[in-house]
C-alpha cells in the first residue's frame, strides 16, 4: 500500500481506496475469519478508513451533521485497542486513551454510549463503563478516561498513548484543553490523536487547519446518505442547502465573516430568494482581468435586474477563469442573450477601448456601456452594501463563490488576498440599476 507522509497537509475525500493487499477470506484461519466477519473496515468509506501504511500523529476530521465522524472516532479507538492495521503496527500498544468532549455528559452520551459510541459499536470485546471513575475498560487491559473541555486542569498529570477529541469547535476552553492534552500524549512508540468536529471558525480549528503536520479529512452529510433516514437529506437540503448554516452543518465547510467586511453571511442569507415573477431592466456587468489569460486571471461576469418593487435582483454569476479576451467576451455575450438583457456594462480601466471591441467582435449588435472607475473598490462598494442592508438588493438563488468573495472583501480592496472580480462586477451591475441612470425597462418572465 502506498505510504503517505504524516507531516503532509493532506485532505482525503473518500474517492480512492485500495484493498488489494488485504488477506482474502480463504487465506484466513477460522478463528481470524470469525474476528474479521462484520468488522467495520469491510464496509467503511475510504475517508473513514484510509489504507495508508503511514498514519498521522494528528488527524482532523471535519464533517457535516450525520456524515459519520462520530462513528469514525469510535472505530479509530476500537482499532487501536484491538491492534488493527493500518492504524497500529506489530508491537504497538495503546492502553491509555483520553476521550475529550465538550462536557462529561457529552463524552458519555455521545462518545461512549451513543448510537455510534464505543460501547455500541464494540464487537467481540465490549468495554465496560465505570461511571463513578469516568473510565472505559477493555478485557485486554486498555483504559479510556473521560475529560471535559470545561476543566483544562484535569488533563494535568495523566498520560496517554492516544486521544479522541470530539466536537472541538464547541469546546469551552479549547486552546487550554488541547495544549494540556499535548503534554500528556507521551506513551508508547507513536502517540496519536483524532479530532472530530462540525466546523466553526474558532481559533483552535483555524490553528489546526493552518498546521502542515495535521492531516485533514472532510466529509459531507450526503456522503453518508445510505445510513440516514429516508427523505432526511432531501428535506434538509431544501431548507438549508447553500445557506451559511447549510454549508457549515451539511457540507462541513469552514465559513466565516471577515470582521471588517461590508457584507455578512446573515445579510446574504436574508436576501436570498427575493425575486419577483417579472423583472424589468437587466444588465450584465463585466470586470475584465487585469493581466493575460493565465489560470489565475478571472473575469467577473454578473447579471442583475430590477423587479416590480424597484429592487435589484442578482440573477447569475458567470465569472470565468483563465480565458482569453475572446473567451470571456463570449461568456458575457452568452449570458446577455440567455437573459435577454438590455446591455452589457463593462469596466474599461484595464483594457480601454479593447474591452468594448472584443465584446462587439463576438456580437456587434450588443449594446455595451463602458464605465471607468474613478474611486477605489471599497468606496465603490460601500453604497451597494448599504442597499443590501436596506433590503433593496436580493439574490434569485445562492451564489456560493460570489457570497464568499463578498464576505471576505475588506478595506484593502482584496478578497482572500486577491482582486474581487465577482464583487467588482456585482457593484457595477447594482450601481447601474439603482445608483445610475436607469433606462426604459422591458418586462419579461423569469425562467
């Protein structure tokens, strides 16, 4: 099986898996076959049971609700206790284990006795829980002790060979508890830990994601659809799909607001779905790339229209990357035709007359309105953000990439460290509709 360095920043998604080196049923003794029968590694998803010989010292599993991360944590501990490869090697002994949850109640109700807890999933060697001593005992001598994020000092003194930390994004004294645990992970030949959580942008989660020595696995709720109640996934996706909450709780994404950003996730959640059956004037705004057509150069292309209440409604984000001028111009014109728009608004600061000429080269009949930026990106965006706050701008649907850029757009004029091409195009479109001179609208049905 291929080796994977434990120090590499690796993210596994569950698409690759190899069992070629596992023994076949006919190669096993009867006793071994009975032990293997029904074991979780025979049915687990690849993300839940990676086959690499090299296992990480710290494994961060970020998953949506119901994605199987608790089961993974319990099975990981079970594999260490019972000596299953590839999590252990001959001679490895994991007899002292820490179980750390938000509260002691969570450790017991979720990690130990829950539907996917250690006692529930146990096979052949079911551990015994001693509630008064807050520990789990196996017949082979392994012991798992329970700890709470409410009491960092409880981790001073004990020492462990392994640890399972659950829902670290909810921990009360997260950094203090995690740091005290690290001092105690000092037994055996290869101390290791697994951290399972639904993501939140807490300092500890961000710190772990930035650490190149931490292996990261991401899992979505949809990945575990076969083990969820019928109809649950469809119902929950209809209600929360694409929202800030849905991306965090279902897709396992770390979604956060920039403190000094003009837009917030809550603001964008509130404006989504605001679209009338009829829209009037529609414009397609284009923010051409500043450089050539390399992979990193994006051309912002956003369409918006006016509804019957005089609100601007964002209809499409057709931003493209790595296109030649002819390529992004063709994308903008295609969107113009599809939406039966009134004109294309194109910023000409970077390309001058070339911008208009490449658009007309694709279709000479397209009305092109050139606009030139005389103020910085932040100053141009401020009045548009104010319109959002007033409820005068809505989104016909979720535009995840555009919304991410909006919520990470700061006073430095950058979003995520780069030019906010989508935001620029959005600002030009809304400015034309609500802050500029509006032309005579044509009424058409939204499709």
